C-alpha cells in the first residue's frame, strides 16, 4: 500500500476559500506559512479593541455563520501579500493585506457583498507570529480522501467535495478511516519530514455548507454520527522538523 500526498492547501483568510500550493515549506511546530494568517471580524464580534491575539473561531466570519463566503474564490500572492477575490473565475477585487489601504479595498468589497448577511462592518485583522487555526496550537490538518469517498458513497449516497473539510494535506492510498487508528504521538513522514499525530478533528456545522453553492445541503455532523458513530473527519498533526513537501510525495507510518 502506497500512501501519497495528493494536494496541499492553505487558507490565507480564515473563512474564505483555500488555495492550492505546488509545494510547502514546513517549519517545526508551525502551521503552513500564511495559513489562517488573516481573519475577518466585526466590532460586534470582537469589540472596539479589535484582535490582538489568537481567539476562537466563533469571533470571526466563517462558513458556519456567513455561508455566502463560499460564493467567492481567492488567489494569494506570498511575495506581495496580495489577496485576489474571484467570482465565477473572474477577479473582482484585489488588495494587499499587509497594507492599510489594501485591506480597506477588500473590507469595502466584503461590506457590500455581505450587507444582508452580517451586522456591522467587516474588518481584516492579523497578529504577528500568529495563525488563527481552530486550535490555538500550531497544528496542520490532514484528510484521507478514501474516508471522504466512503462517507459520500456509503453514508450520504452522494459525492462529497473534500473542500467541505478545509484540510491542509490531502492523502490517498490509505484505507478509509484508517487514519483515525493512528495513536496520539505516532510519527508519520512525508518526504522525510516528520510529523506527530495529535488527535482526530471533530466536525461542526460549517462542513454542511456546500463549497460550490454556499447552501447548507447536508447535515455532515449528523450523517457522521449516524454512519460511523463519531464526528471525526481527518486528523491534526504537528510538524517536528523543517523541510519541503510536494504533492506526489509518499507518506510513511512508523512501526511502533
């Protein structure tokens, strides 16, 4: 059995669509560079003081509370920290997120786009040396595509887009749900970069939003509970060393 890394994804702005990476530089005890670096919030959700440290996802705009975000795509340029917002494949807004004027351009677009969806004015925040993952710890999420296929075909009886689960590393070649049997602290390697298994990821209602239609069309947590008697899809892992990974790399599991 060969387990292969099929895709690497990151989500520069939490709650918005992810972007594919041709390769990723991995740093020990860090999330993927610029993954969930920025968040969108309103004054009603974070107060006048804004965001100055990691905070729970409930403070920010995300699919579970603002599903309309799924209607727009994104591109992100590392060198210039520029976010491009797409709709139907066409660029409709662009701004440098490390620049106040650039952020204002994106914020003004979001204010108009979400005017009937949110209370208050959306603001984009970032905090130095901070990533806004669902966990405070700098974990990377890993999805087994076979588990998603099994969930879709056997339980939901419909094809399920892996993007519902907003994972970083998508693997294939592993038996369905086998990743959930990897014990905490088990070591896996991708292209000689070691990662520590942390724990399974409990899924919330945000996964019920169809990433193509922005409509909540499947109660994913309920279907998981009924079909496999748990709420897990994917696992968190933690990078233990620096290195590079690329789609096509092989994943190996230590025998211990």
